[in-house]
């Protein structure tokens, strides 16, 4: 999950560069297609694909739909909000995951874990509102952050649904079929935009972003999440996402997009402190 946080953080900075240059639906559809090819080749080489994997295919349709909604809304949001704020919105996901995990998996959240989740959520809100107490009290949230928050609800629901719906499929096979469903859903949704895009004229940064998010931030991270959800409580799995705002802030500074304001630092510090607290509670 540490690797997950690092790979996801890169998608915010690269996605922020590519989002204004390509329709979010078209971008998401292509990244899913590339991810399907990569994971499919790996699964075929490993002999992981079996006919029995397609029992109850609605499972993949449900999970793929949640992923499609998350990523489309992410790139829509990146058109309107800066990557650091978007990374902060993502840190709300663990708390929402914990809420969904109780009815879906009957995973209660111990008070100590809930304390860490609430601390991180408070830090995330501080970053989202840019350290401005007046904006926070007025709930002055930007449209980009609001769109992505809806996407994060979909992602939070996805995490506990994986162990609930997984059967005897291998990790590669489960990821392949889920991505295939996500690619189909997104292609149907974004068909007009896909047809209208002059793919040959896209600048290199768009293709770099597409390949990165397809392989590193989609195929690899989905496999990592599936691996982790079968070994850790759902809330703790997503707790590692608390590192993302800090990582995005560093990446944005290194890319020359400016370093974050000092007033935002307490929020990032709170999210990192929450992660350290939850890791210390690993055995509880």
C-alpha cells in the first residue's frame, strides 16, 4: 500500500497536465484499454484465465462501473482544481471506506482506528480549503473538489466490495475481468468523445499520462489493492492514501508548479500523523 500511494500520487500531477487537453471520458477509456491489454497478457502468460472466472459476471460489471465513475470524475475534477487539493480529497476515502465496510463486510472500526481516520479527514479538509478557516466554516468547496468527492465515494465502495465479491479467481484474472468491464462501461459512456478526438494530434504529455495511469496507476494499483484487502481491514488498506497529498505536493514542487503555502502544512502534517498512528495499530 506504500507503493500504491506513490503510484497514485503521480497520477494527480500527470493527470493535471493531461486533463485540459483531452476529454476525461476518452482519456479514461484509453487508459483502461491499455491496462486490459497489459494485465490480460500477464494473466494469459501465467495461465490464470479460466472459464469459471466468468461465473456471476455482474460482479465485474458492478466493480468496473465504480472504477469508471471514479476515474472519469477524477479527470473532470482535475480540469477545475489543483492536484494537491485533489490529493487531499482522496484522503477522505478511508473514512468513507470504513463506513461502507461495516454493512458490507461486518468489519467494525475500533475507536483508536476511527480516531486516526477522523484526524486524517480533518487534515484533508484543511488542505481542501487551503488553510482558510473562513472558507472551511462556509464550506466553500470548489466544483472540481466536489466532483472528485463523488468519485471517491465510488472508490470507497469499491474497496470492501472486492473481498465481498471475489471467489476463487487469481489476482491477475480478477483484475483483468474488472478492468475489462470498466473499459466497456467507459467506452459506451465516452463513445462520442472518443470518435471526435484527433488522437494523432495529441501532445506527448497526454500519451505519457495515459500510459502511466493505465499501467502504474490502474493495472498495478488494482492488483495491489486486491492483495491488501485480503490481508488487512478495508479502512487500514486505504489509510495509506493519507500519504498522497504530501507526495503530490512534493511532485508539484519538483515539476516547477510551485510549492504549497505554509498555511496548508498543518493539514498535511495531520494526514501523515494519522497514517503513522494507524500503522502503529496494525495488530489491533
